[in-house]
C-alpha cells in the first residue's frame, strides 16, 4: 500500500546513505531500483486502469500524472509541455508523499536526489510500452525549490531503433 511504501522509503534511503559514500551512487541505485519497479508495475497499471493506448506524448504525460500518480501515490501532478517539439514535459508536484516524513536533507547530502526512485519507475514503465525517455528531477522542495518538478523527455519510440538497424 501507499502508506507502507512511504513509511519504509525513508528507511531505505537512510540505509543506502550508510552503504554508499557518494550521493551519485545512492541516486544511481535508487534510479535502478525504480526502473525495476516500473518494469513490473506497468502490467498492474494497465490491468487496473483499463486505459487505452495513448496516441501522443502529451496523452502519455497526462496519463502518468492523472492516472498513475493518483493510483499509486494519491497525488495528481500538473503537466506542462516545455518545448515546441512536444516531446518534453514537466510533472509539477505540489505535494510529494515520499517526503511527508522528511524535513530537509543534511548539508553533507546536498547532491542526493531523495526521490530518484520515481524517475526510474517512470522510465522503466515507459520502456515497457516502447517509449524511450530520459526522466530527471528538475526541481526539488527538499533542496529549497518552490516546487518538486520531474522532467520527462521522450527520445523516440523503441521500435524506431529496430527499423533503423534493418
């Protein structure tokens, strides 16, 4: 459940900070762990949400925000397109349940991306529906920013790679 996940997530990140000296290593581990979750979670999402295939990157970003985030974290980020090509989007979270029990990051962990697991989850789930994407935190309230913002850049459809090789 969402509540159990939120309660244990902080303990997970704290343990990773003990296991790894560098924030970059913790960030990478969280991203990889999230990727594995996203790869598995997409089947549950598709079965429980009964959504239709998205026809555009815009529809996909809206689906992530309005259905997936709501379903799994109980929040609905706002979505904005950040370029004219229509392949870059921002998810703006007014409330991030993963940080409900975190006041601030310690000064020695300034480059820690505490919620990097979310980036991996989104990237893994998108890859399973044949969409390659870069997913990164652009702003983080834990680092003093006004909002939490996750950037999604759709790179190309995975099947485009296959066609170019032939």
